[in-house]
């Protein structure tokens, strides 16, 4: 085989690998892989929740409202989970696989689909966590966007087949918020979140 042909084939293979690389899953520590599998197993399902911890008056907006999460969209590297509060469909949790672990972002939209001025805040994991618990400390973007949230740590914990908890702790203010979803009783799929087809 001529050298020029071999070089051409090698170049074509490299181009193909470069194209496919973003489509493949990013390798995670075993604990995060197990957590990711547990979360993806819920894809397509919706669950009702209730507040089990709240220390801030700003959480009053959740009182008396139906709380529903919908594990709506799952790809190889991203899971989108709208969190509905009554008729408010502005919130979507986005969990992404990165080169260094997992990332949580909060996607906030208005009813017309446009982005809220306070959106895309969150953070990245700083350790492997466990198969049932992952913590997401606030990143630099969040600290700049919401200075009061610079000490925030968001967490997701899973009791496989039983519960999923979303929790916020803001140590600087002693703020704590947690909502627990019952995984034993799927509920009716809610409408699409605002700004998402």
C-alpha cells in the first residue's frame, strides 16, 4: 500500500475519532458512574415531592404547591430534570458529565421561554462522592452572579427505588432547604418546562 494512501487513511480515521469523541460518555469514577446509572434509570418518569427541611422565609413560595420533578431528557452526557412548583415551570436541573466529574446547573426560564437574569448557576463535584450522594459546591460563575450563594452546596441523594432528595445548604447563613421525592409512586407527566420543546 503506498505511503500516501496510508497517511490518507490515518488522517480520515483521526478525523472520524475527533467527530465521535464528543458523542461518547466521559469516564467517571465508579461512584459517580453508579450514581449516573441510578439517575438515568428514572428517565421518562415523574415523581411528587414534599419539603422536608426549610429554614428561609424565601422558601414560602413552595408552601402548599404541588412539587413534581420529571426526569425528562437523558443523553450520554446530560440529564435534564424539570422541577415544577404548582403551575410554575421555570426551573430545570441540568446534570452533565465533565472531564473531571459531574456538574449541576439551574436553568431558569420565563413563561415566554426566555432566560431569567438569574440562571445557569450551580457547580461541579470536587470528589467522587458515592453511588447515592453527590455534592455540588457553588462555582465562580455562581459566586459572581449571586454573591450570597458563594458558599452554597447543592446535593442530590438517592435511596434506590425509594426516594430522591434535592438539598441546598448555605453555610454562611445557616440556610437549609430539602425536597424529597417519592420514587415508589410515579405521577402523571407534567407539561414541558418553559423554554424547552
